[in-house]
């Protein structure tokens, strides 16, 4: 079974530039998550999708971050414009839709450095 | 609101020695608890989870954890560590209901010394 795919693996940009990350979840996983992991901290949930719909985006900085999940499969996370404090690893995860009992499967992450 | 505290940011241990990584949680309701491992430059992988039932949970790679409701703890243990266990370990908590929002701790780096 293929795992969660993410691209790019690494990205370096200057502040005020835009950047986009892509995630392809495990086939059949209706729930998709984007996390931000700042160095030395645990992952923080940015946004959670159930199929196409957003079920939690309470910690997403909506003035600069946006995410979409077209057709309930792939997802993109965008930052526009980027700030220095956005330097982090962005993790995508997916799970079956049965809620809290289901294991989240994580991708390898995209490491972003904002200069 | 739920929260997780991992008391040790780094734990060095000699190979073949036992190890315990500590995790305490705070929640106003019943919780579900998880331990994830993150190897360098990789995503997180589930080690084990407690949902209900037996308080002693066995996971992959020889790890186990014990849920202690009175002490609000969920410590991770392994009787004999291997070099390959060197990684960062995250404790996480989720409250029932809703859409499985998981809150992670700040992580504990386990360094196994040959």
C-alpha cells in the first residue's frame, strides 16, 4: 500500500514570496490533515478535511494560509505571503473517516525555510 | 481543552538498557492517547494507542505504554533499546467525539548510545 506522498520535500524562499505544497493521501482515506511542525515543537494542526469539506481550520492563519482539497483526494496548502516564522516542516496525514479510533498516517513532510 | 506535557526534551540511554519516556496529559473528559515516533527527515509513525480496555498497551518495535488515569500519565517504556530506536517520540491526546483533533506534545529525543 502506497503511503502519503508530499512534494516538494524541501523549499527555500524569501519572505513575502508565495509557496505551495502538495499532498496525495492514502487511497480511500477520506480524512486529510495538514500540520505545521516548528523546530523543537510537536506538530500543530492547521486544517482538517473530511472529503472536500473543512471540519477544523481554527489554527490556520487565514490571512496568509489557504488550503483546498479538490475532489476529495489531493490537497494543496499555500502560503502567501510567507513570513520568517513560517519556517517549519509541513506534514500531511490521512486517515479513514471513522473518527478518533483511526490511525493517522503521515507523509515525509515538506521542509520550508523562509529567508 | 486538552494538552500534553512531555517532561524530558532529551533522553540519552545506553544500548540494551531500559528506557521510559514520560507523558502527562490534561483533559476535562475521557481521552484517547497515542505515541508516535519520528525518525530523522521522516513523518510520524504510530507506535501504539490507548482507546479503552486494558491500561497496558503494547505497540510496535517492543514498546509498551501504561495508561494511569489517576496520575493522568501515559509513559512509554522499552526494556532494552537498540541503536535503531534513536528518534524523536511524541505523545498525543485526542478527545472522543468530533473529528479526532489530536494534540501533540513537544517531543522527546531518545539518543541511544552504543
